[in-house]
C-alpha cells in the first residue's frame, strides 16, 4: 500500500491511499495529512496500514492526472517545518566508493586508500552486524529541515554560489517519534537527495557544504518493509530528450550496511528522538551522472523511478538569484 498527498481542485490538502500496482487512489475522507494519520495510529495503538484499511472514503482519483496537473505534494510534512529533519548516509551501497573516490583524487598506488575508501571498507567489514551486535558507523550528514523540501514536479533550486546541481537517486526512510521518544518507521520513499558534487570534489571535507540544498521525495510513501532488491532508473532530460540514463540499485542486497544499522546510528542521538518530530533519512546511492562527467544546467529535468514505489519522481533544475548576506551587530 502507498500513501500520497495532493491538492484538490480547491487547493486543499487531501490524502490518497493506493493499492499496490494500481494507478488509481482512494481519497481518505476527512484526513488532514499523513502526519495526522500517523499520530492517530499511535493514539489508537494500531499500525498505519490497519488504520488506512479501515478509514472511510470511496472517491477514486487518477494519480497520473494529479501529477500532470501539478497537484501532487511530498507524501509527508509537518505543521512546523522546523520539526521535520532531513539527514542521510553515504558510502552505503556496493559500488558507491568508486564514484566517490574518483571525485576526491586518484590513487597514488595500488596500496593506498583515500578516506572514502577506508570508510567504505569499514562498511563492507562491519555494516551488517548480526542480531544483538553493534555495526560500524556510516558516513552521516545533515541536509536541512522541512523548509528545503520540494514537491514532486516543482523545481530543485540550486544556490547561486553552487558549482553543480546534481541528482542523487536514493531510497529514504520516513519516521515519526512517538510520545515516549521511540522512533517509528512509517515506510520508504523514492528520493532525489540533490547535491553539489563539484564542490565536494574539491575536498571531501566540503561534503557538509555540498549537502545543504533542496531535496525532493515521493510522490508515494510505500508502507511496510523495504524490498531487499530495489531496481530503478535515474535519468536526465534536456530539451525533451534523454541526456543521460542509468539503472540504480538499492535495498540491502545491494548495500554494505543494513537498514537497521543505519537507523541505529542515526537515532542513537537523543536530539533525534524528540516526540512529534518527523525524520526523512536518505540511505545513499551508487549511481550519479557526475561520475559519467555529466554537467547539468538550468532547465534539465531529473526523473527517478522504481516499479515498487509508484509514480515517477520528476523535478526540473533551476538556479536561485544571488542574495547579498551580511551580519549586522545588534
């Protein structure tokens, strides 16, 4: 089952439940948001899937039509965007080290390893611990809060000072923290984590700077567990034509870290267990157009799709105008 959020003809938010492999959805009568539904499921001590299954509503809508009209929204938000935190992990997927290491520097000799390769090797050796054991820490980054989320179909705006605006096709976990401080996973989404790979290429210590950007995810929130083997397509269109296209893999069968290990090392920090907060946590990728020397430009359209995740996530690239910033003494 999938959940989507959209605007209706009057501009009001509505929640839509979609059965697997269906192109139509059922509007959930009176549902204010996916966030509100998650809170209600917690209050009633039932799973979100059970709550949705019993929720009234028979009106059917065509999801493709909503997408064509630009009415789809991100599949979860928070009434206060500051309480939706977006984070992620890198060097988690088999093959991802090659692209990252190529960005940093060439190996001096066969025996030398960059810091990225060392981190990747740690994940290979200890990223999937057996039950009851603690796995190795992944690379981790902070991306922003709910104010940086771009709806499906809307432009991903690259800062004026950015050296690159590149796609990152990923799976992200969606979580809400309950009243006892316990993280609860709602499900998984397709995401375009969006980053500045040219800035990062200058020095891997610029990773934090390169991640402070907009992002997009959805349109659908897939409830339940993540398939072990996720196969999708990432592409870039320019002037209506395919400029670049490549398959991407995710799911634990294609990762050097388990989802549980990535979750444990994120939520071990008390500040990420604040009741009521929503977390969107990106799990990383092994497929980047920049690794194939693709230079994106304004007007390019990113498309990310995977059969198990519903509609295509599509966002054009735009560029923000310079904003003079100065600090004044108080």
